[in-house]
C-alpha cells in the first residue's frame, strides 16, 4: 500500500506532535511522536511497509508486525477522514492523487 498526505489539509508540527485539521469536518487531530514520524515520512512513492521498517522500527524499537498493524490502522483512520490518500500503486503526481481518491471514495 502506498500512502500520501492530502493536499487539502493544514498541518503544523508543534514540538514532537503533528496537529492536522480535517478540511471536511474542521476537526483537529493531534499525532503522537510515532504518528508524526509516519506523517513526515509519507511521500506516496514508498510502500508503507518500507516506511514502517526503515523509519518506525528503527527509531522506536518496536517489532515489524506490531508496528505495521498499528500503522495500517492509523492510515485507515486518517484516510476515512480524507487526511491521507491510499493506493495500490505509487502516488507520484496530481493525476495519481485524483485517481487514488476516486478509487478510495
């Protein structure tokens, strides 16, 4: 699975927590250090499993299976709010983002 941040969200890093505003509901989401690390690493072109292995497991001393399960749930929850976009193929440009959004919708 490939994941990218929606271009429609407003986000700001405050200390080690990322604060994100959902554009549809105006709800604020505050990500802890792990969520913020995932958020920062999302580029749409790297599989989530690689990001978890290379960024999360190494930095937070957690096993891959546990980290991947939590990361997948995290991504799913934010995707339901339109904050993240998921796709089976790399999300490399605006056309891919629009296609991924339509597939997810």
